[in-house]
C-alpha cells in the first residue's frame, strides 16, 4: 500500500465520522429551533391571556380591535404549531439518521475486524 493512501475501510470510517458529526449538528440545530418555537408559543399563550383579561375588564372598546387581536393570536398559533411540528419532524429524522449511521459504523467495524481476523 502506498504511503498516505487510505484503505477502503479507513475511507468508510472517515465518511461515517463526518456523517455522525453532521447529524449531531442537525440535532443541535433542531433543539435550538424547538426552543425558539416553544418561546413563541409561550408568547402566544401570554398574549391570548392578556386579551381575555382586557375583554373581561372592558378595555376592548370596539369590535375591530377585538377582531384584530383574535386574528393576530390565531395567526401566531398557526405559525407556532407549524414550527413546532416541523422541528419535531426534523429532530426525529436526525435521530433516525444518527441511529442508521451508528449502525453502519458498527457493521463496518465488525466487517473490518472479521477481515483482519480480530
């Protein structure tokens, strides 16, 4: 074998390590996105509670203001729900990808060990 030339197993191992690093980054990003989505959901709930308080206290004096608040709250809830579902899906996909990569890594190392007689 030439000096500095990697074997097929070394190349596969390197590719798997890179794949696992990439999946780890995706999982971290999904966690950050989920945290942001949950923060927005908290804001949405708080705003809805404020609206209920204002309506109960008689502070909303006209129907247009009330309808504007309702529409804004609905839009934020729809957006937040979509973001949360997207982030959960991305997180699940990243976990499945990581499991698949780890499985491939185990298969590669066991094949390599069998080939070398270890």
